[in-house]
C-alpha cells in the first residue's frame, strides 16, 4: 500500500500521466519543482495584490481607479524602450553553464538597459506635451506613467535575473515581498488620510524600487560594469527581432486608452475592475508557468514534442480556467462595493479572454525560446493580435462599450494562438540541429 509521503510525491504527476499517457520524466519533474516554488510565492503575492486592488478600487472609486489603471497601462508601454534586453539576457545566459560567461551576458544587458532607461526618460520628458495630448491624459498623470515605467523596468530586470540561475525560491520570495510592501505603503497613505490615485501609484513605485535594490544586492557578484561587445551585438540582434512584437504586446493595453477616448475614465475603472480578477490573474499564472518553462525550453532541442504536449493539455487547462475566472470575478465585485455594477455576461467573456491570454503567453514562451527566429515569430503574432485589437476596438467600443473591448481581446488572442501553432514547422529546425550534433 502506498504511504502518505509516496502519495504526496506522486500527486503532481497524476494529471501529467492522465493527459500525456506516460510517466513524468525527470526534466518535467524538475521543471514542476521549480515552478511550484514560483507558484507558492506568486499566489501568496497575488492574494496580497488582490487585497491592494480591492482597497484601491473601493477607496478611489471608478474614476480615480481608472486614472490609476491608465498609469499602469501607459507606463508598461513606456517601459518597453527601457527593458528590451531582458528576454535575450535570460535566453542566452540560461543556455550556458559557464559562470564567467553568464556574468558577461548579464552585466552587458544591465549596462544596455541603464543607457536605454536614461535615454528614454530624456525623450519622454521632451515629448511630454504632444504625447500626453495624443493619449488624452493630463501631464501629471503622464509623468507618473514615466516614473512607473522606470521603476517596473528596474524591478523586472533584477527579479528575472534569478531565473537564469534557477533560483526560483528567491524569485518567488522577492515577488511576494513586492506585493506585501505595496500594500503596507498604501495602508500607510490611507492611515495618513491620503486617498488619491497618486498614493496608489506611489505605493507601487516604492515597492518596485525597494525590491529591485534588494535583488541587486543579492546578485552583486553577477553584475559588474563589464561590457562585452560580442554579447552586446547578440543581445541587440535578438532584440531587433523582438522589439516590434514586444511593443505590440505591451500596446495590447491600448483598449483602456480607447475606452477613455470613446467613453469616460469611470468606464476605464469599471473595465479594470473586471480586468484585474481575470486577465491580470491569467498573466500571473502565465508568469508562474513561464518563469521556469522559458529557460527550460531554451535549453531543450526537442521543442516539437513539447508543442505536442502543450496541444494535448490546452483543452484541459481551458475547462479548468474558464469557470474559475468567473467565480473570482464575482467575488471581486462583491468586495468592490455598489459603485461597480456586475454583469454575468461580461464576466463570462472576460473569463474566455483570460483563458486565451494564458494560452497565448504559454505558446509564445515556447516559440520565443527558439532564439532570433522565435523572437521574429512571436513579434509577428503580437503584431497580428494588436492589429485585430485596435481594428475591432475602434469599431465595437463606440457601439457596445466594455463588452466590445472584451470580445475584441478574445478574438485577438485566439487568432494569435492559431498563427503560432500554424508556424510549428519552425521547431523542426531545432530537432534537426540536435540530430546533426548527435550524428557528429
């Protein structure tokens, strides 16, 4: 008879064996263990972040919560020019086990990002007036978005560096620490009777910078002022293909900007109230899944077999996620208060959008792990998704408002997923390379 300890150790492999009809391999087990560390920390952090969001939504109200949401959306777009070297840094540094080479790659990427950040801040400051008018926001909110971009870029750079060394416990702990800190700082503002969107945004700034500094201290032996021209060119080569797609992916938040243009800031707040317990949680789940999966896939050459397993698992994931998102949305709206009207119809479509978002990020991570070719492919998929999003948003938001925006999200991600799967022949090159290496 199986002991309780043996059952606990076998429990994670049961769904794997049911779906794929095979024993869980050692690589898959190691990936699960690393992912489980991220999951524990991220889920704890998500719970704290959820409390922060509920408090912000209740205290600020739809209009001010809409302003706060616009800061994060616009700041994420601005952060692109500051953080473009992060993914190639993870990709190339994960592929080597030479500590000296890893340090050269990481240090080079850090120097690049420092230069990009400084240049971006100057450009955004000089263009503040025309850009704020184009986006349709006050200059004050615009500059808060710039500060958000700088702080989240620093946080993501330092935190994601832990993924290179498979230090998933530290990654998870620091990720959770950021969530705790943002809530503590926001509660301090509330205690001081400072209840504005500026206080909510400032809480995020403080938490991102503080955790980034702690991470940097921990990683100090891997981060030097050493700049390697060879690796700089390789990182730039990857980034050159990734930039269009990365820009397109971040600009998927343009739906809230368009809602603000065609509607009101309060509409943005209500849309964000649905967005947080659905799409944001889907992105969190994809962060958990891809934190270990992207470096793992980057090291593997049998990517076609990985894709096959992903296709087998996708329907099961969708069946589990769709009702789960609806339940979470209903709970969230019960906590938001009467200022936020709830619709089962909109909640259901947001759950479909969230599930599509998770699956898209998952497939995107696999394709992106195939180096520069993968970066080019994921760029195309992101551009396709953005074009669908903007085209349908402009047509549907003026007609049916928030419902039009969420229907557009579903269409954009589903089309992008099918595009990625249709390009699966790209993964054959990796397997062929492995066979040639083995034959040699």
